[in-house]
C-alpha cells in the first residue's frame, strides 16, 4: 500500500507557480468575497491567503455584512470584473439564505472564475475546451493521479457522489480523451441500488459524498486505488477529529494507493485554485 501525499504534490505545485510568477514578471491578483461571519469560511480564506502570499499572488478579502443584499453583492462583483488588477474572484460559500448562488456564479466574468463554477466554464469542461477553468478539487485529483503515474485509460473508475463541485466535473474530466482520462466511468449516489457491488468492481474508487467512513474494506477491490475527497468533522471524547469518507485503517490494507485525510486531496484544491489564478494572469498579459 502506498500513501498518496497530497501535501507534497501541492507544495511542488506551489513552487512551480512561484517560479512562473517570477519568470514572467506578472502580478496575479485574487479577491475573496466573504458575506457574513461564517467561521469555517473565514478560516479557509485565511489559509488560502497565506498560500497566496507565499508564492507572490496579491490577495485581498472583501468582507461584507450578513445583511448584504444580492443586488449589492452583484454590484461588487461587477466592479471586480472591471478591475484589471484582479485576475481571480472567489465568492466563498455558503452564502446567506437570501442570496442565490446561481445568480452569483452567473455574475462572475468567466475569465476570472477561477473556481470553475460559471456555466461557461462548466460547458467548456464538458466539451474538453482547455480555455475554461476546471473546478479545483476535481482538477487536483487528476493532478494527484498524474503525480503518481496512476493510469486511468481503460480503467473502471467509480465516483461516489454527484455534486456540482466534485462528482459531476470529475466525471467530465475522467471522460475526456487524453492522458489521465479515457476512463470507463460509473457514478453512484444516494439513489443507486447495490452501491457496494459497483464499488467492488472499481480499479479506482473516488469517494466524494460527505459521509464519515462510508467506504468499508468490503466495498474495495484488492490492489485498487482509493481517493478520499471527504472532510468530515466528528466529535470524539470531547475533541473534534477530521476524517474522510473512507474507513482508512481497514481499507488501506487492500489498496495499491490511497489518499489520507487530512493531507490528501485537500491541499490540492488550494493549489489548483492558485494554478487557475496564475493562468488567468498569464492570459491577461
């Protein structure tokens, strides 16, 4: 069994980005928009901002009160769309209930939508058009497979989960023609019957459903590759522990490769966000 070290691959990616920024003499700008006082979002943005500083991306945070109207938020986005110093815009979710995330995604300039949520970028992803920005977590998963030379061509990949953030865009990436794609794909979800039987046939199993320890050893084929996207916080003995969607200790014994939680897919999501931002700055130049 081999551990896929997402932290190591992410650090290597960030070093390469820093070199690109210095070589091309560019000044990428990334703006985070936070609406309200969601503590987890604030912590996540702080982490992203730190990574920006480390590699030379100018990052700013626009803090808006919880009561901000959808109209006011869209006005702020319009201003950032016109700001030539800003190459990427992130509207941190979850948003307050009175703001429609779809309206927010549509308001973003697709060329600055470095999260890859705008319908134009989603459409380009489905079409295999590399001028769009792919969603960061699926993009990071593909880069992990590439870093460890885990071939997907002709392999049976099972994705558990069909979210717009991970499951659907990941399926689109794996179905493309080319390196670390060309997969035979099965997507299972909450309405799928006999999920365990589908999972047991997977050469590569990717769990992205947000359910702690959902994937048991009995669901995994010998010598398969298991990618755990889940980040679940559970209380145990008065302490908060972060676990994945995979029962790591028992599943790892059967795998050829497996990602840990934390330290697997998570660091790659941020690395790909900054990759998209640097790419946006290069294109604008």
